[in-house]
């Protein structure tokens, strides 16, 4: 039976998410892999902390480790971490701050480290990190939850969106343009071809 982990300090939590050899099958699909079942409020706190300053914490990991770690953290097929964003016992301001912190990951990690390849074309030579960038909004379990307040329009009791633009010359980021205008306040990407 796999070990259930209910609490880790922030640094140990980051190591649990990212500090694994990138392999197939992924470490978290192994039957004896430890399972993170930390409380939702701690997930929101740690995700926000990590994503608001991702470079200082994640720079030591390879693109393959980051890809694997982001899939674990973001996809409910690997963990339940992102379900914390729908936990209504956590103040909406904390949950929205967490969602808005995703922008830093796109600006400071994906824009800096993804290679100029298009994932939907499965172009050879792409960085492993491109896949997490490309699939982020498809694997996160927030898309089909319209009943939650951060997904509702303001006129129906939701919160005001705060969409942001940032420029990118990276085709891998521009490719994500299909997430423009999502109700989670995701960034719109303006393409800047040099």
C-alpha cells in the first residue's frame, strides 16, 4: 500500500512534486508511489507561493522534470491538488490569487524555457516542457465547473476577471492562444514575431 502524505513543509512539498527522474511510466503512476493528500488550504497556499516566484524554486529542475511535475500538480489524473481551488471553505480571494499566479509560470518558466516548437504538430526536437505548457488548460480540472464563483460572470455572483496580456515570440506560447478569454482569468498572448 502506498504511503499517504498529509503534511510537508513547502520545500519538501516542491521536492515531492518535481524532484524525480523523468521516466516512463511516470513516478506517480507506480503502485507504491507516495500519495499527497494534504489539506486543500495548504495546497492553495503552496501552489500560490510556488507559482508567484517559480524561477527561484524551480530553476534547478530539468525541463523533463518540470513537465512531469506540472502534469502531476495540475492534472487530476495524477493528483487532486487543483481541486483545492474549488473548495469553498477557502476564501475566494486566496483561490483567485492562486489562479492569477499561473501567469507567472507562463511568463517566467514557459516563455523562458519552452522551445520554439508546436506541440499540436508533434514537431521533433521540442522541449519536454512544451507539452505541459500546451496542455495546461486542458488537464486542469477547472474547465467544466461553472457553478464555482471564480467561474461565474460578475452579474451572476462571480468575481470580476482580470485578464492580462503579455507578449511572446515563442510559438509554443502563442499556440496556447485558444485559452484566450477563459473564465479563470488566464493571460491573453499577443504574438510578437521578430
